[in-house]
């Protein structure tokens, strides 16, 4: 099976951008809770690192994470196609006597 690297990259980029937007909304609406959750996830005290979400940081995060994820997943799909020996078309079986 061959993966469409471009479609895979676009899909992953869109999902990452949406998750970045949801994360930014969570931080904007509940900054203390978001910081506490992040602190628990990484096992560090991040309370002194909290900062507000601005329109520029929101847009920058969405674009950065969407583009970076698209590049990583597109590259991964291309490498998968290369290493798996994927072909664009499958050979039809030969039927004897037909």
C-alpha cells in the first residue's frame, strides 16, 4: 500500500493546528488549571512560566504546530513509501487458459 504523502501531511497538519487552537483556548479560559495540568504532565512546577495567550501567540502556535506536524508526517509517509517498496499500481494475477 502506498500512502499519499501530501494528503497524509495535510491531514496531520490540520489535526495539529486544531489541537493547538484548543490548547490555546484552554489556557486563555482557565490559565491556572492549564498550568497545573501541564505541571502534572511534565513533573515540574511551571507556575512561574505562565503567560497570557495573545492573538499573535495564538496564530503563531497554530501555524507553527500545523506546519511542523505536516512536515514531519509528510516526511514519514514518504519514507514509509520508500522503505516498504510500495508501488502505485498492483500487478493483476495471470490466469492460465483464459
